[in-house]
């Protein structure tokens, strides 16, 4: 996240995150309240594509923490939307079978996605998964967002534990798809402790970073009670994946 608005509610009211909205869900909004000091590009970007992605941050009742993206990689902005302004919710897995416009399908990130879509017995078989980042945004909003250098970012839902060995095997298979497309495929596991990079879990590190609405922290088991080092929970949601949010 490159910048973040001040919350439109008192900090002590940020006690929960509505379970209706999950990190990386894309929201189509009917309006977005203006915030003092927001970057100049925000209004133009929202007019072009009235979509925002749910990010990992606590919110007061009636609000959802969201991230906006502009046309440039550095244009990322965290803010809060009113829940009543949400017209549609699209989870990453709802985009897993969507295809881009024909003239966009040749981009490497979409070629990698198509390869994964076509492999019914491929590396993601048995998982609930979907694209995030620029690919997910373009598939949801219908506006050109991905570029020739965009990575393919994936969210893999893992409510149950996967072994380090299985994670390494999955990394190897995704890397093969990435090499063929000439880009990176970056995957994040959605665990009970929060978002964990697949590559980090597969690496064998004793403790891995889990990103949660209440703050990031280290854990040795993302499927058990996580010991978190809590950060600034009012503006969590940065991601190394394609400059993404959530």
C-alpha cells in the first residue's frame, strides 16, 4: 500500500472486520466518499472502474477497509467504504474460470492463467483458488489493467493444513507454468491465521509471516493459534504481489 487515508471513524470503534467481506474480494461500489488529502488520481480511477479490493484492516460497523488502484504501479491507496454502497462482491475463486477479452489473452499473465484453467488434474486441482492483483481486477472490472510485465497473483484457500512437502511440490508446478509464460506466478495461502506466502511456507522457515486484519505476525503453524506481532492495524493491506492490495 503506497498511501492510506485516515479512518472515517474513531480508532476505538475499529474492533471487527465484517465476515461478509474477505481479503482480496473485489467490490463494485455505487459511490466512494471523498477523503481529505486523497491522491488526485483516485477520482479519475474510480470513475473509470468503480471497484475496490478488500484489504486486511479492522473497521467500524458499517465500513469495510478497501484498496484502490490507479493506472500506474505506484498508484495504490487504502481507504474505507460504506457497506451500504457495495453493489456486488466477487471473490477470487469466482474469477478462476473467467477469460479476458480475446485481444488481451496473449498477455503472459493471462496465458499462465489459461494454462492453469486448462489443467483439470494440474497443480491447483483440489484447491479453491482464484486470481488477484491486476489479472483479477481486469477480469472483474472489464478494464485493461494487466501489462506484459504483470505477474499472475493467486489466492489459494487452505482452511486445512498443507505440509511443507506438498507446498514445495505446488511451488515447483506453478514455477513450471511461470517459466513457460515468462513471468512469475506468486501464490498466497489463505489460512486461519491470515495470508501466508506459499513460497515462504514451502521454504522450511521455522516461522512464517501471517498477515491478518489485526496486524502481521510470525507463526510456526498458520493452522493453529497464531502468535502475532501486531502492527498498525488501521492501515494494513500491503502486498508484494504486483503492487497489489489486500
